[in-house]
């Protein structure tokens, strides 16, 4: 197959991948790619390269597939690096295509415009795969190889740099069959040994992480047959809908759940990497009898000791364990349900007036809606736990913990799933990182409600300094008049300043079928009953 230029080839590959929307910034070093995508698919001109990757990331997450971001070379590729780190941390599938200077000058160091030292090395450091297009005959193979790498477990972004002269050149594409992806699976003996331990369990618990996504049909019957309680990491939320009576959720460090873990006799973990913020910096105690399932062999036993490591995909491995399921002892299922209720009620009470906002969001949204969350107090305290999720693709947040990525993710999610509303939870500090994406929101007009929790700065760090220090440093920030800002961008604006405002305001915003900026005035609303500080240790405290 012959294509007039690299842009036409890229469009063909994206169609093979089922991608209909691409996010990026146009440049002299990616112009043929942008022009072809804009002509044949949908090109969304975000205002920062980091947002392009965030939006492509969420587009892929919410569709269960892959997203695509286009950036320029040099500084543009560097701007994308932070969001590529997020995608790498999350194992989310992103095809990042960036420009490069003309082949003749590549690596010459003479200061060709947009040139940078070892761009490919930089991309390799923050990607699961990185390659350079060497000629007009291999671009198609490299793009497909990159996509395959991004989609293969444990996943991550794949970056392709493409010299501008080779983008303009006619392309010869002869699709070659890529090597089949190896699907790891435990041996029959390993499954039998783990199954024997599972069959002996009288007080079982299961912990689902992001690697359990897609395994609902295998996990739910196992959960119900054993009577186990289901804990989740943040990434595993929605693997089984969180209104299921056995789903405790992302509450592993809560006192009642710590007690439950102490009394459990067998723990099955699936695709969770026990991040520090979800294990209280690894101080959380787990049962000694531990069956760990993970497609990433390096994850097995890396954080906690494991009795039976099972290297395999969640779906097939759980199916292999199904025949060993036995009911828990009398009263265990009831205790699980009691703990589930206790931890939710305790958190609902502790967040004070913000509970009304949590309740209003869930009441206004259909089950299939997407909730994208930036790193902010509302997200970290209750958005990541109390706000129910019913599917893993509905649960979008920066797994690596970087601030400022929520709006870009929300835009990608909303354009990926236009038939359902998307809500973005952001803080004023995080939103300021990529304030320009309000213009993308105004231009593309997705069905997105942006809820900005305004406390005049970085509230999490402010609470830490108030708790552990004698003065504040860098946490109190000037914030805009959000009503004027929304008006300047052509966005509808609503405000929540009291608990009774939450339900009508959020219902109005979600029902609008377009973008709305909702400001939560936290000073007027009033404080949480318990100030939130992150679950990290302060050395010396």
C-alpha cells in the first residue's frame, strides 16, 4: 500500500486501532500528521502537550483501548514527558507520536529549530516503548509495533519520533504480522496448590487492583461463592460494582478494615501493586496466607511476602481457581457487610458539608457516567473512596499522583464517551496548572461538568504544614474570580456555597448536555470535621 505522506499512513493505522479522536498541538514538525487527522478523523487542539497525553490516556482508559497524542519535537516532546510518566505509572495505552527535525540534521547538535539532545533517550525513559522512524518504508511497522507494546500488559505509553522530511515523504506500507503476544499462565500444579489454600479459607478476603479490570465475570462468582470481602486499590474500583454488599472498596487502611485483615486467614490479591499511599507507606498488615495473581512477574512478592505467586492474566487465572471456592464460616459475610457500612458512614460523617456534594454527584449521574478526578482534597479524601464507582472504565484519576491532570483527562473521557456525562473534580491549585484547557473545553463543548473546589491554594500541603510545622510555605495562592473566568471563556457558571446548593446545582450542570464550570466555595461551605492530610509519613514526626 502506498500513501501520499505520513499523515495518511497514520490515519490508516489509527483506523485499524479504532481511534477516531486525536489530541495534540500543531507544529511545523508535525503538520502533515495533524492535517490528515483533522481531515479524516477528529483533531482536538489542546493548549499544552501534557494535556494531549492526559486526554489520550483517558480516552483509551474509558474505551478500554488506546488513545493517540500528537506533539512537536524538542520542547513539545519534553512538555509531554510528565504525562507520559502518568501513563507509564498507570499502565494505560497511549500512542504518542512526536515530530523530529529533518533526517539530515538529526543528532548534529548544530541548533536546528526544535532540536534537543537525545530526544529518543528522553522518551525511552518515560515510555514502555520508544522508537524513531528511520525511513518511509518502516513507519507503518513501527506505528503498529508501538501500539502493540502500549496495549500489551502491563501496558504504558509508546512514543514514536518521526523526522519531518519523512512525514512529508510518500509512504510504502506493507503490513507485516507482528509476533503474537505471549500470555503468561500459571501451571496446573501452581493453580492446584493455590486452590487448595483457597479451599481451606474460612475467613477470606480478596484485593483487586487495576490488573483485575476486565475480570468482573470471573471475580464476581468467586466473591459470592466464598463470601469474601472485596478490598480494592484506587485503580481496582468498579471491578465489581461498589453497591455490591461484599465490596468494601478502597478502605484498606481504615481501622475497621485493618482489624478485618488481621482476622482473615487467606488473602487473594489480583493485579495490585500495593502503592505506598494505599498501604500507609507499607505499614499495613496482610494475612500470611497470600495468593497473588499478576501478569507482571516482577510484581509478585515485590512488596508483601506471597505464599502462592501466580503469574498470569486475571481472567484465566481466576477461572482456574473457581472450582476451589468454598463458603466462608458462618457470620463472616455478615461481618464484611458490617465493615463495609461502618467505613462508609465514618468517612461520610468526617467530611462534614462536603458529604452533600458527594451525595449530589452520585444522585445526578447515571451509572455509566465517567468521574475524572485531579489530585485535590475532595478527591483524595472521599472522591477516591466514598463516591461509588460501578465500572473500572468510569474511574479516571492520575494514578501517579501528579497534580493538574484532571481536566485534560476529563476532556479525553468526555469525548470518548459522548453519550454519557462526565464530571471532573479539581482543586483551584491543580486547575491553575493547565488553566488553558478551559479554552479547549469551551471550543470542543463536551458533556462535561467541571467542579472546582476552591480553597485558595494547595489545601493538602497547607493541612500538613499546619499540623507539623510552625508556618506556611508556598501553599496560599491567588485564585481567579471563577465566574468572570468562565464568562471570559464562554462557559456557563454555577456556584455551591452551602450544603443545600449541592443537589440542585449539580443536577442542573449535569443535565445541560454541555460544559459547565461549578465553583465550590469551600470558605463559605465550611470545613470538614476532620482536616485531611495525605497518608504519607513525615520523617522525624
